[in-house]
């Protein structure tokens, strides 16, 4: 049974390492689903989705770097 | 038109195979590092037997549950609409890939410890030697196997193997006929790492894990973004080829962030 728990922990760890980072990604996806419904088929949708995710990655990494140096 | 569709299908299958191969490669390298460490200290027979037993258990589970997966109506034929599958699977792959990419950036910038195979091998071997002082007095199993080495080989293969199975299922659920290329990618990764382990017969320090994670993180993030977008109904320019620019863009961001993070301490002190 212990290895089953370890497997469950490993699988959770596959997706979530930093809770706020994972939360921000999910939140952006939820926001974007709503925005996308308003402007379906827009050419900017793909790049905009990527831009938001890229911004989340940048913010998370820089925040971690700042916290490390405080 | 038929040729175009065939080309698109081939691109999708090819990218799925490569992505599943790269993602599985990382997991296989991690498992093999531990098996090599255990084997070199406690004996190859028991460590390899543990790994083989776990592979058999995994294969049995897949053989039992695999046919069920192919019967699940993933393409909106009945209950689950394809966009929903793409959205959920894409989000999972996105979380998975972004997590790896973030960690790879932080490691490359020196903000967290580099998970180096050589160090991992030495640490595991030392832990096993220490444990061996007490385990040496324990009787061996019925087949003369070292219980510690067998258990360590079994556990690590089971853990990493389950992750590989999960990766294959996630990639395979992305579209019709993708389970086969995803499975082939994972099997190829297993064979490559097994051959590497056999050839090197010592730590896999020559495989730069962080470089691999950089690449895999960018590719998985690109796949995740693409599938999430497809699930939302986004019309990607260039269709599946958008995965290429997405991967390049993620890699570009990551490569720019590494020197920025390295420079951060100076900026903060100023």
C-alpha cells in the first residue's frame, strides 16, 4: 500500500510543484475560455493564450529568484 | 486534399511519438540511475530482477486495462466531446511541461540544485552502503535474491514506469490513433536507456538531465498550449505546425530567463 501512496504522490507531483504557479496557469485557462467564447475564431487567440502563459512563467521564475536573494 | 490530410496526420503522429519519447526518456533515465547504483553496490541480479518484476506488473496492468482505453469514446462519438478531452489532457500536459521548464530554468540559473546523475548515483550508492550494514545480516530471499536491491529496483521502476504509462495515456488521448505512436515513443525511450545503461554500465552522467528537461519542458508546454487551444476552439495558424513555433517561443523565453535570474542577485544587492 505504501508504494500506491508513493505513486499517487508522484503523479500529483508531476503537475504541481509550486502551487501558485500551477494555480495561475489554471486561472489563466479559465479566464481565457471565457474570453475565447466572446471572440470565437479570432486570429489573435492563439498568440494571446501563449503570451499569458509565457508571462506566468516569467513572473514565477523572477519571483522565485527575488525571494532567493532576499 | 487527401494528401494534405495524410500529411497533417503524419505530422501529428510524428510529433506525438517524439514528445512521448522525450518525456519517457527522462523518467527512464531516473529509474536506471537508481538501478545502476543499487546494482553496483548490492548486485546486479537482484536489482535487475526487481526492475524486471515491476515491468511485468506494469505490462500486466496495461494488458488488462489497455483494451478498455481503446473502447472509451474519446472523440465525441457518444458522451465525451473531443474539445473537452483536448482541453483536459492539454491542461495536464501544460502543467506538466511548464513545471519542468520552470525547474530547468531555475537549475540552469543556479537557483536550485542541479539534479546531476553522477551526484544522484553517488548519493544512492552511499545510502545503500549505509543501509547495507544492517541489511547484510538479513537473510536472502527464497531465490537467493537480495531483498533490498530487489525492492529498490522494483519500487523505482514501478514509480517511474507508472509515470511513463500516464504520459502515454495523456499523449494517446490527444486524438484518434495517437495511442500507438505514444506507446512506440515510450518503448523506444526504454530501449534507448536500457542500451545506454548496458553500454555504460555506470552512472549516466553523460546524459545532461537538465538540458533534456529544458527541451522536454518546452516541447510539452507547446503541446499542452496547442491542445488546450484546440479544445477552446482556437484556429491555430499553420495548424499542427504551430507546435513548432510554440516550442521555439517557450525555449526562447527560457533561455532569456536564465541569464536574467543569474543577474538578479547583483540587481537586488544594488
